[in-house]
């Protein structure tokens, strides 16, 4: 009783006075549509949800065009819906080993500064254009042994640059990864990229 569990749609929309870091209350589970869209935060988003239901669900455009520099994730499950973090200033995105992760359509699109992504083995959803128009990405790490049938998105990373690195746990599975990338991305997206041992 009295614990904040949800922030309602457009609760802090265009709140430019909000600056620095944002640390959601540990009891918070749902940040609804456009709750903080266009807000003035320009520091870190630090998530430390606790308990058996340590879930944080960021609904569509919940942090749209909010210029976070860092995203520190500390929860058992995180859901990032359509355009939830589109237009941010993150330079890296790291999902902890045991965090169940869902990344929906265009969730991190137009992240102009993003260079590095490290996915958890618990990545359960990766949808269309999740990282589209992120031109500086040059390192992607997958903890999963092989691509999941649940990663159904198309053009997840398009367009991207050439000559980056994709890290996987087992290089003997490289053909399976290349088949998945060709199917989801087409031939040109990862032109010149190399697979490396995680």
C-alpha cells in the first residue's frame, strides 16, 4: 500500500525541468506510453527493481527522445516496447546475464551515439527495426549459442556500418548466425563484419 507501481501515460511528457539521472522506485513495474517522452533527463537511467516480480515494462515511447547517456539495468525482466528509448544518447547497452529481455519494434532506433550492445542469453524477443538508424554500432555481443526462433524482427540493425565485430560463444556456429543475419537483415547490412569468440 502506498508503493508506486505504475507511472501513467504522459505523466511527465515534455518535462524539460527533469535533469540528470533517473532512478525508478524499486516497486515500480510499469512506465506507460509517453510517460517521460521528450523529458529533459540527460544522465543515467538506473534500474534496480527487486523482489520475485522484479519486472520493469517500458511501454511505447515511454522515454522517447530522452537523452540518457547510460542505462544501468538491474532487474530480472525488462520489456522495452515500440520506440521506448528511440532517439537517446546511449553509447553502450549491456544486459546482465540473467535478465530476461524483450526488445520490440524500433525500441532503440535513432540512437546516434550507440556503439556497443551486449545481449543476455535470456533475450526472448527482438523485433523489427529495434536498432535501426544507429550508424555508430561497431560491436554486438550475443550470449545465446545460436539465434532464437523468437527473434522474428526484420531489418533489426539497418542500416549499419561496415567492418564491425559480432561476438558469439561458439565460432563453430558461425554459419547459423550468418544464415539468420542474411534472412533478417539482407546481404549488405553486415558487409565486412567479422565473427569473433565471446
